[in-house]
């Protein structure tokens, strides 16, 4: 599970500037299944729109359940949020804990949500093993370190909440945290043993290959220009004029859901990030930075994250603000942040930069929306999409096969537009600008 192909990255064009690639993952992932655009009008029982982890996981599990399923992707598999992410398997909440979520959702729905999220990391690695997916996967833990003693104590309590529910979650104190993360900035951390890291493009391509083997039909370069309800069925007309007709439809295009159905407009906010990968570290550098492996995303608003790939590159990210705005500025900020957290790496070159975009629900929780007329939408990124969307795809398929939607860990609800959306859509960058100045 840890092998990775040696493929050259797009080289730097000049000193101090990197090649601007779709992502490191596209440059290093093994080839996926040979797919093309839909070329004729077809029918299916279920149509899935979106070729990221949510859509492909749904299609895979539907096909394994004997359902005639078609998946349409506008570009290539993993082109959007999946393939531009950091590749973290993070079975954790963004803003909540197992106890606070009970107050938000209620005791029983809260516990279902916790089980879904807590088990999502193991589900990913089980899928990788079952389908023999080569995606540079390492199940060596995911952590969220804290910058102050008060938050560290909260992390200690949260770890106990997870443990009391049977999950392999632990807390590390200041000494262990500073050693394990190679930085003096941390006062403690919560660690999820079932988390880890992978190449998300290779992962989604592997899931797609398994879905095809199970009988799913999948098409790329097939953007849906019009989705309509006609004679008790859904018709998706592609930009090339081909129709896919299905009794039920699942929208799994994340932020792209807003273009597919009017009820999905203005329901999620974009969070722009810059991901970067360094040159491979030397053995001495590896002994100082994440010596025990694993991956982490800290709890600062202007977050820092780190993990390695199979060739020893350190991959990290930072949110985009109004104050750091172009490729050269991104490169300088990547170097600055790396040196601030790991001074021994200040001379290390940045091999690759790419832009990513997470879609944030105002709840900071995964959402499934019931659009009526046998249409559902998955909107569950929030920076934790790889693991959680894998699990939601599995549950969504089971619900469609059985017809029992009460078993879903995420209760479907009617979407509600975000008030003052035009202004709120700027809020993430504005908040990151303030956080940048404080960092």
C-alpha cells in the first residue's frame, strides 16, 4: 500500500518560481481506467453526477448492490476538490466533539454522526485493501495539535470521549507532541490511529476501477448542461447533447451541485487553499520532522498541516487570504511557513504548488440534501472529504438499494440558502487575512 510511481514533476520555470501543476497527485498517480465521454443516449436506474470520492464511492457500492448505475464527470476523475486536496484521511470533526455534537443534533443522531466520522478512516483503508488500490496509502495516524495549554486540555477531554465510544484515539502531551511533529509550537495533540494519508487521485481512480468491475458505467468529459424532471424520471443532458435518463439521481459534485439544481445554490462557501510539496527530505531531516510518520492539521485559524508522500516529500498547505495573492507570493509564503515551523528546512526547495478549494457547510458538518422527486445531494467536504465522503457514498448506496433512508448517519434535510451569500462568500478569505496578520 505504500508504493508510489517515480514520475517527474513539472520543473520550476525559473529560480524562485515553481511549475503550476493541477496537483502533485496528478503528476504521481498510476494511470486510471480508460474512460471517455458519453456518446449515446442511455438509461439507468440511478445517475450519479460527480467523479470525486463521494460520487465514485456511491457508484461503486451501488454497482456492488446490483443497481444499474451511471456516473457522469465533467472533467476527469478527481479533477476538483478530491484531486487538489492534501490527501489526508482525517476521521475527526472540524468544530465539534462526540459530546458537543449531541447538543447540536440530539443524542441519537449525534451518536450516529460520531460513528460515521470515527469509522470513516478505517473504511478507506479497508476499501484500499479489498480492491488492491495502489495509492501510496499509509495508515499511520492523523493528529490535530494544539497551540496553547487550554486547547490541549480540551483535546485531552475529547480524546477520552472518542475512546469511551470504542475508537483508537489518544492524547499526547507537550513533550511528545513537540517531538512527533518536529515543532516547538505545540502544547499537546489528539491522535486518531485509524487516520493517515494517501494519493487521492490514485485512490479515486482505484475506486473507479473497482466500480467498473462491479458493473457501473462511468463517463468523463461529460459536463451536464441541463438536469430536468420529465415523465417521472431525471434527464441529464450533456453539453454534447447526449441524454442520460434515470429514475433517481445523486448529485455529488460538491460546490458544483449549485449549477445542477436551483435548490443547491448558495448553500456552501468556498475556502481556497494553496497546497505545496517540497523536494524529498534527507534522512537527517526526516529524523527531525514527523519522525514517527503520520499526518496532522493543527487548530489555528491560519492552519498548518504536514504529511509525507512515499518519496519523502513534505506536503503542506495554507489558506488563501486577500494579502497573499499571486503565484510568486504563494511560493514565498510556503517557504516562510515551512521555516517558521521547521527552521531546519528553511533552505529546502518547493517542488510543486497547486491551488485547492474546499467547500464549507455553515454547520461544518457533512450534509445530505433531499431535493424531492428521488433526487439527493451529497455536500460533505469541509476539509475532511476523503474519508467522510467514502463512508457517505457507502451509506447512500445502501439506502438507495434498501429504500430505507432512516439508516443514514447524516439525516437528509431540505437545503437552505445562506443569507447574504455574496458577502458571506468573501468571509473565508477575510477571516484568513486577519488570521494571517496574527500568525
